[in-house]
């Protein structure tokens, strides 16, 4: 029933002399929400960014190990990084909409990727807005500047924008950390719908959120994977003492 | 005892307050010297320009399309000078915008940290090169080279001056472009890359549009400099006050006219006042151009604040 | 299992990434071409000019047709004009910057001063020269002459008027750089000093100014470099075609005569000399080595000044960054 989407094998990541990840092995399942938790600086973002090779752009980046998506090594020379990033979408902690209209934000990537037909572009806009349940809020103001939206709407629009290029996997780095509770719960609801079509990895500092939204949880500490299991298991009966301490706030 | 103390303190504070006030006033007066000289420049030029208008007549400056101030029937039309100014400044702005923006993009988006640390100071130092040096090199090397290349009739012409101007404009435009591009928050680039957009498309569709006001301010500022620059055009343009749109003809700019004629003009003559008239004209143009570019930069700052 | 990834990842986004590579490399190429042109320009001057540089050339007096001899008077004249310019402009510029950064709140006056400095910086140098000629020479100079009954002494182009005009020209440079330098001094210094009960003036005198010294010096050097390279404004302010004698006057103290710069004299000037050599010379091929040599001297002076300014600014920034980080 459940299939492995991403296989991370013995991954170590370095930035110059700093080791951000140390021999991490992990299998991510398709159409599930997998949560990465751990104290600040433990390597969550580095792990996410390894998956769409955004780390490549950081000066001094090196890695060991393998990452396979659908059994294809994404660090293989044959792989076109730009192409990979279309299939592995990413949403950032701070919304980073372009200073353009809502519509232009959404058709930005499809247009550059060669879709010229206006109807098709409008279809994409409507589809991704529906998927992120933001359509009713923006349909009458598509030509307004995206920066006029509320913070929560902006973040959901970022998710919608990530969907415009038809990714297979969605990486989210603390997508709701700067949002109010109402906007946060809207994003959480979204994830339940989205995981039917996408494999989702999400970083969060909010343990309740992790428990609520994810199917699997990975606990990282100092660049190492401490524990990885079903979320229900991790939150009710962690195998590792460290994990338990972190979850109960006795950490540090 | 107590009484003595308080009156002593009072005296002291009164005295030091006086000192502080005097000090402040002193610095204020120094600050006002810039205001004073700006006003003096404006008043003085306008005063002489008005003398020109009352002596020669405003119409004379804009009709007849000839500048022959020393002939028996003197002609004082600013039009050929304006043609000459634009015929050198516009091509120079186009060339230097093209190369300056590319260089700015390279420095901000492509060059590695170390390369940038070498090239940037080099460009900055180069930008301090006296313009007379560029003018000299054009005369010594450029003109012959150019004549052979384009097979032009005149050794000195508008296009040659435009090339010379470009050399001093490129550093200005490239550094303003670089500043504008660097002010674009990195998360916009990340957004584009994470959507699977490649570097060039990101630069073209995200970074440059977000910085467009800064870049255009740089271009406008460069244009202003091109119009106001004297030595290069004086030495390279050929200085024939011809009404032409041909880039390969000699032209005469407003600045070169002032530089070339002020030394020989009789004080108080119509010719003298006419030079102040075209100087005032130049002052107004450059003032407006600088104002526009400043407004654009101010607007950009506002917009960037909103993005962060 | 869905095959979206498998099907799409191998798709070559071919043309797209080829175009990307081409464009990025084109940007590189054009940038390098520009840099190479800049290097060639400097290289040509060094290559052609270095041959004539020797002690006689640097200190000698030009011979009648300026194809022989040296450029001593031109170097001296340039230094004389610049020195007087600095005396006129630097104090005013620094005091203005202190007012802008340390005293003025956001008032009408501050905005007026800032706007004026900006506008003044944008005035073309030839217009400032025009103003200097009309105002300093013909108005101020002639007025002094008529008051002191000195005939045609002050009312003609001379060092003092060239210096005054250049001072107006570089004043914005000094003010802007000094304001930046003062502005970059960490706030804590000010607070500490004022907290100890020092007055504003004491704070400026003993805390701010010493801290800002390298920054201020940067401004002075930039102003100097700019004034040395400016040719247009001095063309009709007393720079001379050929002047074998140095513009000196002698202060007679009976037992000794002290030479001082005579501010009412005319002068030779490097930048103007280049202009004259390359446009007025009757035999350009004969004088060409001298043209390059003179140009080389001017270029080396300005480049060194600019380089110093950059190094100063760099170090100044670093110091303040360290201080800020350690707070
Ligand atoms: N661009 C970079 N250059 C150098 N070192 C980096 C860079 N990014 C991250 N690191 C280092 O890698 C380690 C892991 O960082 P990472 O950002 O992955 O942590 P994180 O778990 O996401 O933390 P947070 O919860 O604060 O976001 C840290 O020690 C960090 O200093
Ligand atoms: Mg992180």
C-alpha cells in the first residue's frame, strides 16, 4: 500500500567546515506528510534543501551519500537541476511573493516554461487556487499586487504558486511559523487535501502541529537522525529517550 | 553654602548653554554655505541669462538654427548646440546602459565573491580617471583607428565623442545597477529557483524587474552626466555647430561651446551673455534630469521597504 | 505509484538550459570585454608614457614649443591650486557634515541643506566654471579692485579664483563622504560620552571627530583627486598655456625671503596642459611622447589618490563593523 518515494542513504552535508548533516538515512513515503522536527540548527533546512538541490547554490557546499527519488539518483550528472526543482517544489518560511500582481505571480513559472495560451494560463491559475482553497479570496482581485494580501493569504498563495509547475513533492520549511492561529489552521487543512496528490515534507517547530498534520515524524539532533517513525508512535511512545525529552519540552 | 552652590551651578549651566548655542549656530552657518552657493549660482546665471534675453531676444536663441556669435551678423541659436549635445549624449547613454547594466548584473549576480572584490575597486578607481585623459586618448589613438574602421570623412565626430563618453558612464551605470540589484531581497531569487526557473530567466524576470527603478535611475543619471560632460566632447566631437542627425558628422555641444568661447569673449558683450544663457539652459536640463532620477530612487526605496 | 517524477525528470529541458548557459556566458564575456578595455586604456598610457618620465621631465621647465623640457610648473601649479582649494573647502565641508549629522533634527533647514548639497553635486562642472568666472573674477575680483583701487589686480583669472571655483565644485563630495563617515560611527560612542556628562561640543571634538578621521580623510582625498582631474572649470580661470615661472611671491623679512604661493598669479595645470598639448600643438607627432608622459603623471596621481581613498574607506568600515559586532 505505502510506497517509498524518497530514499536518503547515508547523507552527510557540509558547508565549508561546518557539518550540517551526519550520515542520515531515511525513507519518505508517497502521499504522506512527513514532519522534520528538532532544535534550531540541527539540519532540518539543510535536509530539505538537499532534496531540491538548493544547497548547490551555497558557497562551500559538499555532500556524501545518495538521495534517490523514485529510485533515480538526483545528484547524478544526467539530472538537470532546474528540471528537478520543478518536480520538487518548495515553500519558504517567509512568504516570498514577487512584487507583481497575484495573477502574475501564479503564471510566472508556467509562462517562462513556455505556456503562451491565455486560456491555459487562466486554467492553471484557477486550478492551483482551488487546490489551496484561496480562489474565493482572490478571484476578484487577481490583478491587485500580491503584496496587498494578508500574511496568511500570501503564504497560501506561495503554496499555490509552487503547485503551478506540477511538482510531485512539496517541501515546506516552517510555512506557518509567522502566521496567526487562524491562518495556520487553514494551511494545516490544506495539507490534508494536498497529500492526496503530493508527497509532502514539512519542517515545523510547533509540536502540536506536527502531531496534528503528519503521518511520519523524523527527529533530528545535531545533524543526526535520532528517531524516525509513524507520528502516532513517536508522540505516544518514543523509542529514544532524547526524543521524549525534546517532545516533552525537557530538552536542553 | 547651599545658596552659593546653586547659583554657581546656574551660572555654569547658563554659560555652557551659551557655548552650546554658539557652537550649534557656527555649524549651522557652515551648512548654509552650500545653500548660499547654490542660490548664487542660480541667481547669477539667471541674471546674466536675462541680460541675454533682453539684449538679444529670446526668439533669437530658438530660431535661425545657427550659432555664429562672432560673425558680422551674429547668430545665437541654441538649436544646433542642442542637437550636438543630444547627438553625443543619447548614443553614449545607449551604449553605456547596455554595457553598464551587463557589468552590474555580472557583478551582482554572477561573479564570485573574490572576482567581485577585485573588479569592483578597479572600476571604482577607473571611474576617477580625469575626463581630459579620455579626451586625449581619443585624439591620440581613437580617432585614427575609428576613421579607418568607419571610413568617415571627418576625423572627429559625434559617435567618437559618444564612445568616449561611454567610457566614463559605464562605471556610473554599472555601480548603480549593482547597488539596485543587490538591494533585491534574496528570497525572491530563491522563489524563482525553487520553481525550476534558471538563472538567466530569474535575472531577467525577477531581479531586474524588482530593481528596475534603481536601474533606470542609473541610466537617467548617466544621461545627465553625458549632457554635462565637457572635456571629452570638446576634444572628440569636432566642434562644428552643424545642424545634423548624422552621427559621423562633427557636432558642437553646449558644454564645449562654453568651454571653447568663454576665454575669448569680451565682458558684457552679447556673446558673453549668450554663453550664460546656454549655461542656464544646461543647468535647468541637468537639474530636471537629476530631480527625476532622485524621485525614482526615492520611490524604489519605498517599494523595497514593502517587500521586506 | 504515480510516475510524474520518473516521466519528467529525464526530460531534457534542453533548449531552455542551453539558452541559459549562452546568456550567462554572454554576460560574462561582455563584462570581461569592458574590463579589458579599461585595462588597455590604462596600459596604453603607462606603456607610451613611462619612457619620458625622468627627473628632468618631472621638475624641468617647458621649452618654448613645449616639445622639450619638463612639466615642473604644471605639477607645481596643480598642487598650488589644489592646496588652496582644500584650505577653502575642507573646513566648511566638515563643519557642514557635522551640522547635518550631529545637530540638525529633521527640520526645514536640514532638508534645505541636504537638497542644496545634492543639487550642487549635480551641477555640471562647466556651469560651475562659468559661475566662477562671472562671479569670482568679474564680480568679486573687480569689486575688490575698485574698492582697493588696485586697478586690474584681482579682477582677472588667477589661482585664488580657480581654487575658489573648484572648492564650490568639490564641496558636496566632502560633505557627503564626511556625513557618511559620521553616520557610520556607532551610536554607543555618542551615548557613552553624553552619559558621562560631556557636552555636545565635547562629544564631537573628543569622540566623534577622532573616530571619523579616516572617513573624513577619504572625503578629502576624493575631493583632491576630483579637483586635480577637473579641466573644464579652470580653463578660463587662469590656467596658462605656457608659464616658465612658478606662481610665487616672496615674503620679505629683510634677512630672509620666504617664497609663498601667489594667489593672484596665473598658473600651469597638468590637466589643462594635456588639453593644450593634444589640441593646440603645432607638431603633434613631435610632442606625442610628452603628451603621454604628462597624462601618465596625472593618471598616476589620481589613481593613487582614489586607491588610497578606497583603502581608507574599507578599513574604516571594517573597524566600525567590528565595534558594532562586539556590542
Ligand atoms: N548557508 C550556510 N552556510 C554555512 N553554514 C550553514 C548554511 N546554512 C546552514 N548552515 C549550518 O548548517 C547547520 C544546520 O543548519 P540548518 O539551517 O539546516 O538548521 P535548521 O534545523 O533548519 O535550523 P532552524 O530551525 O533554526 O531553521 C547549522 O550549523 C548552520 O550553521
Ligand atoms: Mg531552518
